[in-house]
């Protein structure tokens, strides 16, 4: 149930269209792609885990066979895709590199991320359990520094959602 609410929020903020080509960074078992990206023209799931991708392959078998989905083993630190390859990108509780996302996103494309552990106040430590926890201002600044425009932040419970776009050429 928790993930369903997260997926609903990401899907709402992303507003996928029938001509979209979506990249889901850290797709895990492919649940978001299978449940919320059915109307996207093509979907690509990226994950470093072959085990997760095997599960995703089962969920997306029909789309893979039809040529409208593919799964890629790889790291978000160096996305194995061409410049401007995607019109929409998600990173749901997954690490990503701002510059790499910007590079593979088309002009006018949208990026939505979900952070499951945002820092709620400046009194909390910047590191907890080895993960960096960013404030809303830090998230906005990192997106703007990478070149993204129109960052929008939405907090829901323990989750923070951010959406932005790559400016049109």
C-alpha cells in the first residue's frame, strides 16, 4: 500500500503521455513500470541488480516481447544511454546523478524523484545510516545547478517528491 501511494504521486507529477519514452532509474522489480507507465510509448528500467531485473522481466514480458520495454543492467552514475534519449525520467528511492539525468533527458522533458528519507529540519544530522539526507532548499539547488527548471517540491508524510523539467532548446 505504501508503494502504491508513492507510485500514484510520482505518476501524477510525471503526467505520462502516449508518446513518452520513460526511463525508471533503480527500477527494482519493475512495479512502477508495470502499474503506472502502461500508456507510455516505451519504457526502460535501469537497475544494478540482475535479480531485480529478472523479476521486472516477468512483469514486463508482454511489453518486452512487443518491443515497447527493455531492461538494462547499469549504474545511475554513468547512464548507458544517449544524450536526449528520454522524454521522462523517474528515480523512486534510487540514487541518481543530476548531470547524467539532465544529459539523457530531452529538452522539455520531465524528471520526477521520490526521496524516502528527507531531512525534516536543520537540527537533524546531515548523514544518517550512511545516506545523505537533503533539505528542500538543497534539493532545489542541486536541480537548478544541473540546469533543470521549474523545480516543484511536494512533501507527503515521510516522503518528498520533486519534479522539474529540462528547458526547451
